[in-house]
């Protein structure tokens, strides 16, 4: 069993109104020492695979086809083998 | 400068239809070896603070008050000091 941890974020060139609203609200409420806000999506997938490389290849395809919009978003991920109870 | 990396996820007892839709779609498209999907939110805040402990205290308060709905969501975060160019 493998666990994939996937981060999907907007490309830096894409305006993110949600992050802007959070930063404006923080400033208005007195947390004006926060200078940058990034808002992204986080996914965890648990999957079976023949080997680490096969799991990574499948996760990359799933990100590319389903989880990220590659026109406006970038993704990165890690795949770890999970400890299995004997 | 400190960078906070924040994960906000539904509590395990809360149904997550978005995760269910992703898992169903993966199964339908042939990726039926994916046994669990978690969908969460990811935030990065860049902030100044007097010390690590002060930064962590402030980030915990921001999560509690703004970024997470503590009735249905849990949050966890890490705070790291950022390397500053001399």
C-alpha cells in the first residue's frame, strides 16, 4: 500500500482572489505582519501498486488528468510506502 | 520571517462528497486500486514574528478563528524560520 500526498496550487502568474481576501481580512483584523498568503488544495490517495515507481507514475497521471487543471495550476506530490500491520 | 504550512481537513466523522466523487470517478475510469481519497485545504502564510513560539501562537489563532471551521474540520501546521538573503 502506498500513500500519495498531493499539493495543487495556482501558478504564480494566476490571480488568486481567495488568498487576497484572506490577506486583506488578516490585515483588517490586526494580523498585519502576514505578508503573503497561498491557498491550495491537498489530496491524499491510498493505493496499491506493484512498486514505488508504478505508484508514482499512476499518481502523476491522476494529477494531470483529474486533480489539477494544468492550464492554471501546478502540482507536486510525494509517494510513500505505508507500514502494513502483520 | 517565518513560513507556516497549514493543512485543514474534515474530521473523519464528517462525510466528504467531493472525496467520494473523486474515488468513484477513479474507479469508473479504471484506477480501481485507489482505496481511499482525502480532500483538504492547504495554506501557506509568510509572517514576521519575534520568535518561533510567537509565530506558532499566532498561526494557531488564525487557523482557529479564520481558516478552519472547528466544528467540522481539524487543522495542523508547521512553522519554519525562512532563510533570509543577507
